[in-house]
């Protein structure tokens, strides 16, 4: 099993460009998450999907959109990238919310110039 | 809403010495507590979690943590660290009420030197 996979691993964008980060899991998990990690800030939740067909905002949703394409896939879109979105992005999945262990992907390092 | 405070951003320690990484949380309801570890250039993985029962929780790689409700703490300990324990450690909390997401602390970088 691959677990949680993310593409791409690295990306450089210019301000105003758009892009979609892809995430897929093969553990048949119901819940999926997108986090961003910035130095000294820990992980902050951008959006999550408690189950297929639902999405909800997390702590820092502004400037992002998400799509839960099916049970396996959860994508994150930046419509008009800004330098403040330079970060490392992690996708995670779990059986459910709350007390369930989250499994993380390897991350996407995004730089916006 | 819950919050997590990790009191040390960086903890340097020599190999084979004991270590304690501190975590305090705040919540208006009962919580579940977690420690995750992130090795360089990798995603996070679960070290241990407290859901209920014994307040002393044992995890992988010889780590353990103790839930102290009166002090709202969940400190992580290891009696003897290895070079390979060098990593960033994150404490996280989730409310027991409803279907809650995780809130992470800002992380503690454990630096083990020979």
C-alpha cells in the first residue's frame, strides 16, 4: 500500500498563477485533510472533508478551494497564488474525525515568487 | 475551541540522556491527546495517543507520555535518546465532543548530539 500520495513534490509559481495540488489515499479512509506548515507555526488546517461529498473550512481557508473528487482523492486549488502562500502543504487521511490517527503524505513544497 | 502550547521550540540533548518535551493544552471540554513526530523532509507520523484509561501512554521508539488533567499537560518523555530521535515533535489535541479536528502545537525540535 502506498498510503497517502501527493503530487507534485515541488512547485514554483509566479504571483497570480493558479495550480492544483493532488492527494490520494489507498486506505479506504473516510476523512481527508489539507494542512500548511510554516516555520514556527506548526501545522494549520486549511480544509477538511469528513466524508465523501462533504468539505469544511479549517483555520486558514482564505485563498484556497478544495474538491473531494471521490473517496480516494482530495485536491487543493490555489486560484491566484500569493507570496504568503509559500509553504509546505501536507495532505492527511483518517478513518474518521476526532480520535482517529491521521496518516500524512510526504508534502508539497510550494514557492510563490 | 481547543489550543496547544509547546513550551520549548528547541531542545538540545546529548545521546543516551533522558529528555522531556512539554505540552500544555486548553479546552472547555474533555480532550483526546496526541504526539506526532516529523523526521527531516517527511510527513508526520503518530508516536502515541491518549484516548481514555491509564494516564501513562506508551508509544513507538521507547517514548511515553503522561496525561495530567489537573495541570492540563501531556508531556513526552524518553529515558535515553538516540541520534536517530533527532526530529520535530508535535503535540495535538482534539475535543471529545462532536466530530472535532486536530489542533497542533507549534512543534519542538529535538536535537540529539553525540
